C-alpha cells in the first residue's frame, strides 16, 4: 500500500502531524510506502488526483483525505482497506 | 485629504458601484462619511482596492480575498500562510482547467460527429448527445 501526503512547504501543521500519521500507518502495515510530496513540486500529480486543498492524503493513487486526517481516521481507513484486501490478519 | 468615492474609484479604475459592492462584501470601508453622508476614503484605500483587483485577476473569489486581507493585517501570519492560500488556489485553477479541457475535447468530438451539412435538428448529433447526457429520452428536439 502506498500513502502519499501532499503538503505546502513550511506547513507547520503538516510537519507536526506527519510523524504520528506515518507511525500509525506503519503500525498496521509495516511495509507501507510512505511519501511526503511537496505540492509545489508535484503540482501536476496533485491536480491529477484532484487535490484542491492542502494538506491532503492519497492512498494507492486515490485522494482519500482532502484535509489532514487524525491518526484515528487514518487507522480506520487503513483497517477497512486491509479487511477488504484480506491480505493482512491482525 | 480624504477622497470621495468618485475620485478614488477613478484613481483605481473601478466604478463607484464596484466600491459599494466591495463594501457590502466587507472588503473595504470608507474611513468616514461627510456631513452630507458621502463616503470618504483615505489614500491607503487605493492600495487596498488595487490589491483586491489584482487578487480577482488571479482567480481569487471575494471571500478568499477577504481572508487574504485578514492575513495581510494579521501580526501572527507570515508569507508562508499566503503561499499556502496561493498554492491551494493554483490547485483549484488547475483542476478547473483540466475539467474545461475535458469539456473542450468532448465538444471537439461532437463537432466532428456533426460534419454532415443540411441535417435536420432531429438528426443533429450534438443536440442528441447533450440530451442523452441529460437522460432525456426521445428525439433531439
């Protein structure tokens, strides 16, 4: 699974939250691909995914959170996906 | 010396009605009113009006401009905050451009389909496709 967090350079809110979000994701999926993308550098990709507000989080190439999720929201989303995929058992 | 609405509007190259509209939208307000009730503006207001016009040119809505003006006047804000707003606006504009390109391409295809001259409106593929897209059954007209 690939998680991409689009952020504005210098966004303090993003910087504060990303560590916790990544840790929450790794707790559920140790091999998760975690990418933090500067929306300014990845503008075309962000537009392709439909990002219009920052920060935003995409999972497996689809925009899932149009604002910064809490760790709990991310965990819930990942748990749902894991259950759907049936690949991981906890 | 305070400027009347007509004078400042003329200097800013907008109409007095535009300034009244900006006022209703809480973007600008006169510094004072004359005894006769006419709006009077300080020269600083000119800068603010030009700011609003330029931001509108960049695609910002009036409510977004209000937020930008609030940021501009906030001691707690910095350039990074403005960049964040600008970047989000750019993303929104790019999304609109993308949607419009898709629409333009769809129209190109429809125009190509409508290459036969002299068809009746009932047979017009453009009208037909638009009506099909709206879920309308029946002929084109």
